[in-house]
């Protein structure tokens, strides 16, 4: 059942139950791009997952194919956190989360009708699949100032590069050892006293890289992480593939691509 009437509302109705629910929310337009979000609320003790869920769970799936006057839409993912249980390490969100949306209309002078078919998983002791539909009409110019949506957008990792000089940065990456599963070593700089979490994703959904593990201190007070280059699809040579590294520390987060055929950066040599 669709979650909202087509009035000039700033959000759809909630779709879900007491464990979790979701809705569409609209935000201010900027530079010809309409802003919106998929807001998920969770009951205490329940969790949901990032685009790469780690050792368990399932990533959220967003289907906007039934939308009207929609040219393109991009979903952003706020920085996640990791938690450990008997199944391993999972990656996602323990509290309410908003996935920001960046929308371009086919006809910029007409409203966009977003129709979302949403599939996601929630977990307490057991994981439960959830699905539903929500609908929201977004006018060509939106003046609503949604602080929660802006805060979620601020949590989306910024793009960076290996060796960048910033308070949170990946200073060096190297491959160690030969054979089919070399070890990847990553040195991350962060503000003093801030714990870093690091996540690694392959170039496609059928990759399942291990969650990087802390491995002590690197040069210059950096925090070192390692993971085995394990989890490529059967028959796929990982050489030349691009791994996306996401580092999270406090309220900062960055995304850094690393090509697996690159030589070690100087700090690790």
C-alpha cells in the first residue's frame, strides 16, 4: 500500500511496524538538484545495514522505477559503525538513519513523484527482512529546511585520496606477501584520541572482503589496519581491481579508492 497522498507534504506516512518503519522526506533544492531522503526509524535494540553489511545481514535496496518525472536519482549512505556478535562483524546503523537522495527531474518545471519500493533488513537477535512502498510528491522548488536531512548529508563520507594531508586521512596503503591472498596494510591518520573504524568494499556486489582489523600503530602516530585480500568472486583475478576504503572517526568520514596493482605508498616502504 502506498505510504502517502500526493499533497504538498514534506514527508510520506511511515511504513512499517513497532520494530522499524521508513518514510520519504523532502529537503531544500540546491543548484537544480532536488533533495530528499529515506528515513528509517528503529526500536531500541534493533539495527539495520550499510551498503556492505559485513559478515551478516543484507544491504538496503532502493527501487525508484515507478517514479514520475524522474531523470536520475542518487542514494548517499551516511558513515556506518561496526558491531560484533556470534556471526562475526556486521556494518550498519544502531539508531535512526536517513539515506540522503539527490534527484534530477526530467522537466525541471514540474514536480517529481517519488515512488519507492524499499527492501532492507533489521536485526535484534535474529535478522528480519522488511519491504514496503512509500510515495511523495516533490515540487520544483522546495523551501523546507530539514535539519535532520542536512545532518545525515553531513555524515556521508567525503571523497579523498591515498596520501592526503587532512585531520582524517589514509596516509598509506600496501600489499604484503604473494600468492592468491596477499595482505593489505592501511595506515590511517586521525585527530588525537579518536578511534578509527575502517571498511573495505570490492568493485561489485559479489565481492565480500573481510572487515579490516586494527594492527597497532603505524608511522607518525597513524592507526594501522590489515585485511587479507579474500572474497573476490570465484575465478576473478583481483589484480587491477579497485577497492573502496571508508574510514570513520568521530563525526568525520572519508572514502578512498585504491587500485590493487598500485605499488606501496612511500610511508609503508
